[in-house]
């Protein structure tokens, strides 16, 4: 794979992983629309690791509290803020693991990689994001996160395994529908991404270990580094913009892209 494509894949993953526009959809579209070779699962793992480190660094204060609470949670107690956060993140991750395994074991994950499907999901879930963002209350904040809300947001996140839906967009839609303020909805969505990326990265990693080689290792490192910085930039810009701007700009982008993909797919 050329250095240009390697950097392009990393930038696409980094910039779109945490924005509500679907990173998986964009990565599938890259070879489909440009004729470039598929980047392969090893590079997918690398760019996911890059974005994982980015979100951990960006929300390190919360991540550190959750890590400290794991020991307490292991003893069967969730009586500290850290243990409670770790428990809720675990609860929110269960649906996506179950749904992901079902798609993987049945082979449906490969059948969901069409341009037409991504066009429809990009359009439909863009409108869903708009509706929940405009109609949702702003009465809840991140400390109000409950087990019930974690389950509901986890189910929303699981839907995003369908390419073009957007993991962050689905989780944010669920949070806004539950009444969380925009910044808090985005924050919870980003924190939910950490165990989700770890789980998906572990599954992909097991599949590519046997194929590893030195050149691929170098390519993976380059991809991870660029994805890391791109993700940090995207996170910083989105969280800053949410202080004064709604999710509507992302919705507009999704609608235009979705319509364009549908025209391309059916023409």
C-alpha cells in the first residue's frame, strides 16, 4: 500500500471515528468509489488503536477514574464514582458485543458493505440524529447516567454496527433522546467508544496476528500515529463547537453524502 493511501485511510478513520458521520462507512466507500485496494484488517486494527489512544488521552480524567474503579467493581461493589462509571461502560458495551458476534458468526457483516446500504443508513440515521437533537431535552448531564440509560444507549450503539449508521451518532442520538445535554451526550458517547474499540480491536487483532510481517508492522505504526492526531483534532473541534453549535452541520453532511451515494448506487 502506498504511503499516500496509508495516510488517507488514517486521516479518514481519525477524523470520522468520533464525529457522527460513520468512520466504517467512509472506510468501506474509499476502495468502492476510488478503485484503491482495500486497506485490509491489519491497517483497520492500527487506525482503531490510534483513535483509542486519542480518546483515552482526551478524556483521561474520566478514564483514570474508571480504571481506578475497576478494582472496586471486581469485588462486586459499585459504591464509588469510578466503579460506577466502569460498571455503566461495561453495561453499555454488552449489546454491541452480542450483536457484533451475531453478525460475524452469520457472515452478515460482509453482506452489509454495499454503497446503497451505506447511502440509506447515512441518510436515515442523519435524520434520526437531527430529530433527537432538536426534540431532546437538555435536563440530564453525564453524572445522571444510570443503568437503564446505559442499556438504552448500548442498544443504540449496537445498531451502528450497520455501516453508515455511525457509532458516535447512534449513541449521541440515544443520549439526546433520553434528555442529555449535547456536550454530555457527546462525552458519554466518546467514553462508550473505549471498551467498544478495545473489543473490536481484539477480535480483528486475533484474525491478523498470523499475517503480520515487518513491512505491515511499519505501515500499521504510521497509520496509527496519523489516526491518533487526526482523532485528537476531531475530538477537540467537536467538543468546542458543541458549546455554541448543534449537530445540524453533521446532519447536513450526512444527507448530502447519503443522497449522492444513492444516486451513484442506483444509476
